[in-house]
């Protein structure tokens, strides 16, 4: 337990030392206003924006940090507007950084269930935070980190259900996934995929009719409760159970454009912004027959869900996710897919020197792209594109010279922030490595 607490604190302190926290976009500002309204006015309608279209979970979860900051402002005698800003600052520096730090600790614990040694778990966890999309979004108040955490929690309890105390762990998995649906209604589809996977495992693999019956009953109970909460939330904000708030927004994007954009485009391609993620998917697909059956089922759920939601987001009218760095929507499944990473790392260790060198280079590029994002000049460029409309937004997605990648450098701020990034990451790695060597020697 001490090791896990240290690991979580180290990751959290690293994120805080990097700093530069912000809302991220207007939808995050709206969610925070809903948090204020829930905490201080008892209403699901924010006075400034009225009913907002977003699911309620993150706004509810942000209440403790926002109230803490807001009350601190009151104690200091600040104006109401200033109290709001203090609440925002506290929330931005605590909420998602804590969620992502806990996620990395859970990931470290999870891959320990697979039997990997501490060194492999440390390297994998370090790269999950510093070498994927998690790090940029630790400093922004988007809801995807919460979704990613809950998906990982649900898969963790699913895997635990394969190895004892089946009923309790399955219920925890269903409840985690049900709560996930309150962060975005699209995850009702993930709930269906999870339940079908559980039924497949216990019916076709274990031939356990008793567990299958309990799965059907308990999953339906959780589903009805969550759907009831969501429908009641709709009625409270719109006066209609079936009004979800997404008017004139639907799955109208050409699927080819969406898939290409999310995977390979200069503006949102996963292969550019999180280079270690797709290799995990490919490695599992080509070698799934080499995994133990339980692990193959678990990792299959993660990869299949990623593939299904890749198609779903590729069809969404705004597949690119608006104001963001890289493919924001896919972040929800990145930690789940990276459960494959320690297996990939072990396979690379057994390969030839050329493959090992290439793999190390990809890891360094994965960290480097986050260091480059940390310069954050692209934020000002994005404002010029979206607010001042100096350049057509579509150009930033597909034409290199107009992309955020090609407009994210100023020497003075760039050198300073890159040095800060290198110092924080290298210090984190050294503390991490020496702590665990000392504890486990």
C-alpha cells in the first residue's frame, strides 16, 4: 500500500509541477457552472447557461474541489466572481490530476494481476502517463479522464471476477460501467459490450448457467437504475424524459474521413499524438492466440470496445472533438488498450536489437510529443483559428502547415518549457526507480 500511495503522489506532484492548468473549452466552463449551481443553488440549470446538454457525472464529482476553492475565496473576502475563479483554479489543479494519478496506480495494480515484475509495471505505468494522451488532458478539465478511469475500473473488476468471488466483482464491474454512462450517454453501448462479453465467457467458456442468470438479472437492474437516473436528469433540466440536449448533432460524418482523421490525420491522428497506443492494438490482434484464455477475453473486451467506439466517433458530426490536442474522444479507451503494453514490452525484450532500438525510439517520441505539446503555443494559434477565424478550421486537421503541430513553437517560451518538462520527467523517473529499488531490495 505504501508503494501505491508513493506512486500516486509522485505522479500527482509531477502533474502539478508541470502546471499550466486551464478549462480546455467552453463545454468545461459550462460543466463548472453546473457544479456551482448544484452546490450552491440546488439546481441542474446553471444561471448563466440554463440547462446544459452534457451528462451530469463530472459536474457532480467536481463539487468538493470547487466548494473548497469557492469557500476559501469567501474566507478571504473575495467577490463572487473571484470566488468562482478560485474554485475553478482549485478544481483544475486537483480534480483531473488526482483522477489520472489514481488511474495510473490502478493500472500498476492491474498489470500486477497479470504477474509482471515490478520493473515492467513501473516502466509501463510511467509510459502510460508521460507517453500517451493522458498527460495533456491532466491539465484540462475535459470529462474523458473520468471515463477512462471508470472503464479501467470496470475491466479490473471483470478480470477479478474470473479468478474468485465472481458475484461481488461482477456487480462492481456493472456498477462502475453504469456510473460511466452518467458521464456520457454514449457509454450505454460500452455497457452492452461488457455484459455480452461476460455472458460469452461464462456461457461458452465456463458453462455456468447459474452465473449467466445472475449476470442477466443484475446487469438489467443496474441498467434500469442508471437509465432512470439519466431520464430523471433529463426531466429536471428540460421537462422531458427523452430530451438529451443534442439538437442538430448526430452521426452524419463520412466514416472514411472520421476514421482516417482519428487515426492518421496531422490534426487528430492517434498514431501521431499517442504513438504507443496503436501498436498495442496491433500486437494483440496478431498474437491473441498466445494469451491465456482469461487474459485474451479481458484484453479482447478492451480492444473490441476501442474498435467499436472508433467507428462511433468516426461517424459523429464533430469527430475531431473541437478544441483539443489530438483525438480527445479516443482518450477514454487509451488506458484500457495499454493493458496490452507490458505484454508487448516483454515480447520486445526477447526480440533482436533492431526491433528493440526501434521500440525505444517510439517510446521516446511518445514522451517527446507530450513535451512538445507542453510548449502550448498551439493554444494561442487555436484561438486565432476558432475565435478569429483567420484560417479555416478544416485546414488544421489535414494540411500540415496549418496544423497545431506546425504552429506550436516560439524559442523563448519553448526552450524554457521544454527544460521544465525534462527536469520534471527525469526527476520523477529517478525518484520512482530508486524508491522501488530500495523498498524491494
